[in-house]
C-alpha cells in the first residue's frame, strides 16, 4: 500500500494552506469534502471560535487523505484537544516555546509563525525549518521574504496574512516558499451561508494559479 504523505510533504505538493474560521461545526464535513473534491486535500481550521474543535472532529470524520491542520494554536492544551479531534498538523501565530516543546515531545508536526530573524533563529534552534511567515503583507511581503531567504538558506516559509489570488503567484515564485496560506478561498460568511459552490470555484482558481507558477523543490 502507498505510504501516506507527511503533512509537510503534502504542503510541498499542493503549495496551498487554506485557513478557515468555522462558526457552526455542522458545516465542517461538507466544507472538507468540497476542498477534497476541488483537488486540494488540505484544510487548516483556526481555533478562533467555540465551534473550532467540533469542526475539527467533523472534518476528520470525512477526511480520508485530507491533511487537517489546527491553526491559531496558543497553548499545549489546545494542541492536545486539536490532535484528539483529528488534527495532523499544528500551526501557531508565533514562536510559543511551550507549544513547540509539547509538540516535539509528542512527535506532533508543527509549523510555528515567525516574522523576524530572531524568531526564525529561535525556531531553527528547535530543529524546525518549515515556518509560517505571519503577517506576511504587513511585514513587507515578498520583499521581506526574499531578504530573509537570502540570510536563512535552510529555511522554508509558508506565508500567510493578506495573501489572495491577486498576489499569490508572486509569493509562490520565491524559492523559499513551499506553500501559501490564507482565508480568501473560504470566508467565514461564505461557509456560514452554505455557499460551497463559491468555495469550490475559489479553490479551483487557486490551484490553477499554482499550476501556472509550477512546483517548488528548492526547500526540503
């Protein structure tokens, strides 16, 4: 039987990390199925609402080969709850030592958020080299990432924050960027209203943009 890809391998393959905010957990299974049907079996559910853990459980029941990430994770307890609910990957806004150490101790894949050289070096000291660059646009976007990439040749980035279909391609062209994250493919309002047809269309447009840029194998 084929071996399931690791979370980071899935990110490298698809080059997209859709982040969603779910207010009603009952919408999660159909949302997850929509991403899979569109050809993007990756979903990051932000722990920003009371429904988030239930949404992770709902998506996990439908997931199959879906890479299910828990985002905006801020404590070791949230890591435990997210993993128990079915999360394969933990994503944090910043470099939280308690969260990182808990994940490493328990062999849980994690992509911590960074935006400065000091934070990059702190994460790298933990042996982590695939890092979320957040908030990307607010911290200089492509220009900043290009400069950071020249200084930290062994680090790969997943920029998120202000990324959309209009600037996605510019980020993906950077050799240090393995994937881009963002909420433009499925807004909270679109999910809440059940307009999964709009989600499907937005995901397909993003996939087409990735295809136009091509694959990125520069960062392992």
